[in-house]
């Protein structure tokens, strides 16, 4: 019953858009992001590091993934699927050539994190987000839900990672 | 007296090598790294993230800098110099093209952290390490002091960052 109350899934056949109406997540403060209704998890910036990457795509970013305690524990134990309550944060900054570092190194080799781009979250709740592999997705910019985010495109892209519970990032020791 | 006992500085004029003999740092367990006698700080992998970077130099690495509570506090307050007891950890992994991610993105854009390369530390102790800007330097590989590390070259390279207390990495919010 709770599941039905919280999760109303409407498949709009013509557009192929999956619309969810979910009760606002009790995680976090502030405005909730659309579709999955996730608020920014408090204290995410303090979480432990999972890994880092350079995504040379449209944004060309340097990124760090951080995880709450449940996320880190699951990664280190190598246990899938991630348990309910797992939250993974992906922080991204612009990929910037560092003139001051290059001056010291004597060559152009140093690329550092510039201005923040946005922060994305994956929140595991296997009942609430049953139609998207148990994960809710959110994106924030400057502390607010990012209205440019196309959150209905998150899960289709993550689907190929189904063998790893839809999570791309590996843990770096 | 304590300073003299702990810190014996011998400048070898012909070679230009500065040799320090310091009491083994009471941080950490295991073998101490040479010159600055720093043991691996326990629990460094749990520390909070300072920033990330891609250093396309000899190692071609992706790196994350983590800081203990004193480091993070100083960064966030914008207060220099860093206080004694500050420790900054630089974790580096090889910069690797991710085939599995590229397959999803449909193009070669994803570079992730591969095998660990080494971990470096800067430890602030303005009395013990007075001749190197107050910082001791250490490098570990697979949990042991890295015998390939040329720790006497660390400070000369960091000297240009004197206006920022010899630390290159900026904090990424």
C-alpha cells in the first residue's frame, strides 16, 4: 500500500517518457529535484572518496564520486546490490589548464578542477524507485535543483551497467 | 634543545643535498619514509576531499588530494599558513581510458582511475621541518615507503608556491 501511495508510475506511450510521482524524499533540506523528488543530502561534501575521473564530453569535467557510509561499506565489501539508503554523489568541476602549476613543472601538464559545474546524486530505494533499478536520480547546481537536468534520461543511460547495480564508478583504493 | 636534538641539518656543499635526521614522526604505523621520517598516517583514505586533478606528466595520473580535519578547516577558512598537525594526502592512479564507459557514451571521452601509483603526504610541523617551509614530505607505494621517491626534490619544487604556504592544490567546493 505504501508503495502504491508513494509511487505512481505513468508511462506515456507516445512520448516514451516515464513520469513518477513520489513523496518528497526525507533526505536533505531545500527544494526537491523533479521526477524523483530528491532533496540535497546534507553533509555530502564531507563524504568519503570513491574515485575520480575526467569526462572529456560535452562538459569536459574533472569529477569526484563520494559516498555515504553505506555506499563506501558496500564498495569495500564488494557486495551488490547496494543496500537501500546508499547515496552516491558525483561532483564535477570544469577541466582547466593550470598556468601556475605548468610554470613550475616547465611544461603544460597540469589540469585542475575549475569552477563547479553541478552535483548529481544516485539514491537507492528499491521500493520507491522500482522502475529505475531501485535508484532515484537528482542534479543540483549552486545548491538548487538544476532545471537543465533531464533526469528522465539518467536511468536509460545507466541501464548498461546493470551487472554492477547500474553504477559505473569503480572504487579506487 | 629539543629542536637541536630532533633536527640535524647537514648541508653537503659539493652535492647540494640537504640531509635531515629527524626523530621518527609519531604519526602512523609501519616503516618511516626517509629524510623526513614520516610514517603513513592511519586512516588517511577516510579523509575528506580537497580537490582532484589530471597530471599529464611522467606518470600521467589522475589524482585526489585529501586532508585531515586541520587541513580541511584551514582551507575552508582561507587561513594561511596551515597549522602544525595539518596533513595533506595526494593519492594518484594511472589515467586510463574506460572502454566500458565509452561504449555507453558512444565516443572516447571517459578517463578513469586505474591502478594506484603512489600516495604522497605533506605533514606540517614548523619546528621539526623548519628548513623546508615547515613541511615534511613522504611517498608510499603499496603501503610501504617508496624507495624510488626522491624526497629531497619535493621542497625545491614546492618553493614557488610560498605565497600559499607551499601548497599547490586549491580547495574545490
